[in-house]
C-alpha cells in the first residue's frame, strides 16, 4: 500500500482557509483510493482512516520545518506534499537532495507569498529554494502557475485546479432553521480574513451604504486585523459576524443565503467561489482579481467591479432570485478530478 502525507500547519477540524480545505479534500480522496494517508498539522484533526501527527505551534517557520523532517525520517512516506506557503518541507528537501530522498516531495503552489501579501518578501528566498528542490510542482490555478514561473524562474509546473467534495444534500435539506439568516431580507454571504487581500475594506463600504433589505453574514477567519471598520459601519444592524463554524454549520447557513459575494483583490484560486457554486448559490466576484478570471463563463458566476457599489447592488438584487443545481460544477472543479490528476503525478514519482 503506497503512503502519502499532507503537511500544512492549519489542517484542522475547523477550516482555516482554502489550503486547509484543499489538503483535507486530497487526504480523504487518497484514503478512498486505497492509499495509507497521513497529515502533519498544528491543529486538532480527526478524520476516519487518516493518521494525524500534531506538532506544537511554532512561529519560526524554519524550526517548524525541522520538526516536520523528523516525522518524515521516522515514517518514510512514499510521497510528502505541502504548499509553498511557509515552506514546511524546506528542511527536508535541503537535507536530502533528490537522488538520496526516501520520500518524494510535491509542492502544491499558491502564488508566491509576496504576490498575495506585499509585506511577505522575507519568505521569497525560502519559497524559491523549496520549489527548485521539489520533485514535482503543482499549481492550484493558471494564475499561480504564471506567478511562480515568473518569480522563481521555474518552467515545469502542472496546473490542477482545486476541487471540492460533493455537498451532502440531506444535510442541507434537513436544515430548516438558521437563526442568523433573515427571512425578510436578501441574505449575502461573505467569507475571508479582515485583510486588504480579501477586500475587507471594500466590504465595509458595501455594508455601510447598502439598502435596508440587504443583510450580510460575514464569516471571518483568523488573522491579525489589518482592516478595522468605523463605528458608523459597525453600528448598522444589517450584518452579523460569525467565526469558527463547523463545516456543516457553515454550509447550512451559506446554503440558506441568496448570494455569495467575494471582494478579494488577489487569490491563489478561490475555493470559496467553488463552494458557493456547489451549494447552488450565484457568486458575484471581483473582476479585478486575476485568479477569478478562470471562473469566467461558468454558470452562476458574475464578474463585477466591487468598487462600483451602485452597480454591485443591482447585480445582487438581480442574482438573488436565481438558484442553481447543487453540485452542478465543471469537471475541473470537482474533488474527483483533482484526486485523479494528483494520483498520476504521485505514481510518476514512485
């Protein structure tokens, strides 16, 4: 039985961003394909049939990387995979060059950290080393592929779009009461961190000036609060903040909304857009976010200038009366396709 281990510090029972969703989906998919599957994380994680190695939280990414190496040395996995973010496999790839490497290294790339966060140039050097030393690079989007190639001068990168598991329709149909959803309003779902990257400042203007029949359910992630809203906005009773929802609770609330809106300036891929579409919700997304151009032409997606508030409100009202089939996703955005394409990569390394 081949063995594989997914390594990311935020893989947990409570999802903490798109990478967490990505690696959990991959891990479950590989388990279902008969691979012995493990995860290395710093969070609480319990998934049937998957072994969890929990490391203590460590702010220094280099110290964390060395702890990851110790687990790999002990377990001798056939394949180990991480993202380029925080370069968790840097120590292992440096310590063991390709010919001497027991575990083959796959790096699934978001755009470089400095592309997503302008203040993260300090990570560029180490991301580049990891990407150049890996056995195989996968990009989560064409945008990620282009930026990794340009930033790190690496030509051979395979694009495998992030895919998600089918939604449990019984769970959604059995949900009859979501207290945060307002039955007499147009309910708008937003998910992300309180950062400029996610357009949290754009969202404030949208919330502050919105008509009285709009209600925003804002699922905020964990990060240092980069953007702070004014008291004038916070006093409006047209929104609610939620956090640390279980996946089932999040999907139950989300599916009872009318529209999903994303204000992100930049994304590696946009897994939240995929999740909204899987629930049958129309998605209105920032046309200036380059990764979002890959959603163009998909039924239910509207690319809009989120800084043109009047036009955005019109799009929300127009979209709010529409509903699409649950799990009606393009093939490239399904977990099945992502896992099958990934297996081909893994098998080529064995």
